[in-house]
C-alpha cells in the first residue's frame, strides 16, 4: 500500500500542494521523485490516489488520480473525556484512541488532575492524531475539544443517553453489556486522573445519570483505563 499523507486544506481540484512536515517527510525521508505514487487524505472521509508531479526544497506538488470514499469509522460516535496524563503517556493515549476510532477527545480539568492542557500541547496532540490516522487508515481526524471542567462537562451532557464513568466501585464491566443492543446513539466516556475522581465528582455524575463502570480488580493508569473503556465500546466482545 502506498504511503499516506495528510493534506491540511480540502482536496477539491486536480492538484495538491503539500508543505510543512508532510512535504519534509515525502522529500527528505522517502526521497520521493516525480512519478512516486502516494495516498492522500484531508479529513473529509475520502482518500485520494495521487502522483508526485514536482518536488521543491520545502513543498511537493501532486496530481490527483482518483477519489475514493472509504469509511473506516466505528458504527458509534464515541466521545472520550479524560484527565490527560503527562508527557509521553499523553501522546500514547491520544495515538491509541485515534486508532480505536474515538471521534472526539475532551481534556478534563478535575480536582486531582496533574497535567493541565495548554494551547501548545493541544497543537502537538493534533499532530499525534494526524500521524496515528496515517498509520491506521482513518480518513477522518479525531477532534480535540477545548479543556472542560468536570462540573461543566456534566452539566453540558445532561441529555446524552449513554454516559459511562470509569470508577473502581461502579458496576463490574462483565455484569452486563455496556450499551443496549443495536444502539446507534453517541456514547460519552469519562476517565479521571491518576488519583481518580473525588467522591464529590462521582456523586455529581451519578446524580446526573452517569453509569459508573468498574474496569477490574487491578488499578489501571489513566491511559490504560481510557483505552480499555474505549475498546469495550468500539469493539465489544461477541
């Protein structure tokens, strides 16, 4: 399969200009020459067969050969709200939930959160989303929302039909299916920081209709819990 590259602007014509890190990788790492075939995607859901027309020092001009509507998204819309960990663990979390097919990531500010999201960090995370999408074949990028306080998120999502909260004293994950059979409604997941949600934060969520889910007898790191809960919803066991 030809290498995949992300176009920052929507692909609407027969020519595309790649610049920035995508062009750098194509020119200086892959050593692309005129005639090199690649696959492009622009986040719209389609992917495009393309061929390199011309390379310059900092950009690449490509010709579009064909457009394909290729849907590799899960059947459910999944929103993951999580108190992001620090450093490489944050990047790893974002990479894996992108691969799983999460639609929207909402960074959470909670009482015990240790890493507060900042604008520069969100830009880096978007780059992680692009790289993970290139690797796994997604043609739509997972979106990253602005950071939300926990109380704000609970209030804003009061009408959502499916809201699952990772909590060690909740309902055991094997007790019953997490979602009704054949449900097509969006699913909202929440995972707290290393120290967990406080009792007050859990009480607030339960009073608002959230379903606490116990992920097992072992204490999981934030990123592990987030990936496990997302996988249970996106790819439930038969």
